[in-house]
C-alpha cells in the first residue's frame, strides 16, 4: 500500500552544523505534511508543517522543503544543538484542507548531535 | 496551559486480561485521536473522534479493541483479551476542528506478559 518513508534511519552531526532529514512519500494525493520530533519517553512534538500548494516553509531554525515532482520532503535544521537530538518523523495527511484527519507516519530518523 | 495527559504512564498486564487506557485532551479540543507505536516505528492510526462519535475507526486492528468518548472530552481505549502483540506505546492526540495540528500526549506504555 502507499506509505510515507525515510531515506536515512540515523544521522549523526556535530553541534553547530546544519542537519537535513529526508522523507519520501508515495501518495500524490497527500495534501498536508508535518514534521514531528520525538524525544525518548515522550509523545511526538509538532515542529513544522507544509501544505501541498507550497514548496518551502521556514520556522525558527527549521525549514521544510516539499518537492511534489519527486514526492520528497526534507527538514533542515540550522545550527543543530544537542537538544535537537531525537527521532524525527514525517507524516502525511490525506484529509481535506482545513479538516482534521488521521496522520500516516514514516519510520523515523534518529538524529544524534555530538557536542 | 495543560497539554494532553494520559494515564497510566505504564501498564503491565498478563495475556488474556482486559485493560483500559485513558486520555485527557486539551480543553476545548473536539478532535481526538488514538495511535499505537511499536518499538522503532512511527505511530499508527487507530481511531479518530470528532466530538462524541468515532468518525473513523478503520485503524483498530480487531474487535478486541474499542474506544469511547461519551462526553466529547475524556476518551478511554479498551483492549479485551490482551495478547503479547498488543505491547506498544499507545498515544493520544487532540486538536481543534479547524486546524490539522495534533497535540500528542506522552503515551501509555503497555506491556503484555
């Protein structure tokens, strides 16, 4: 079936470097994409989202890029800090814009930031 | 303000027993979701409530799983005749009806021996 997946299961970076986490999705009808951060023992925490009518969105130290042509999503974290160490999930939402529908998550990428 | 809370944080039970997992959503959130997360995997959708009714229960794996939200706030996920394969972290999330952002609770870690 269709699913959201990740290219890299683990990523190790030095503090201060930029991190890029990638995600591939297979459903061209996906309308909304979200990146979540999950620390050990905690629930997923919203980082940033992007709708299918956009190709880039920026937040505080984070940028999400969406390439609909190749169905690829990436999360860029600038000046990565030890507190950024966590598992990062991309998720897609197949629902109608403006409505709350279930999220389909990928497997996750473990980001480790070395001091 | 208070976020989504879930109780208990950990639950250990024996195979065949019945368990209830509780979720207290953010006040005023009409949408409530249950997900299940196995070790090393992303959360998997179980059920979605809009108000008191289950709008989408397509993710429930079988009829041993049931969830209720009688007053449109607190929800309880019920699992009958638990099996070892039910061991996972059960996550609850809530949201408003106007936005897609879902706020997750810390989860309940269920271990079936």
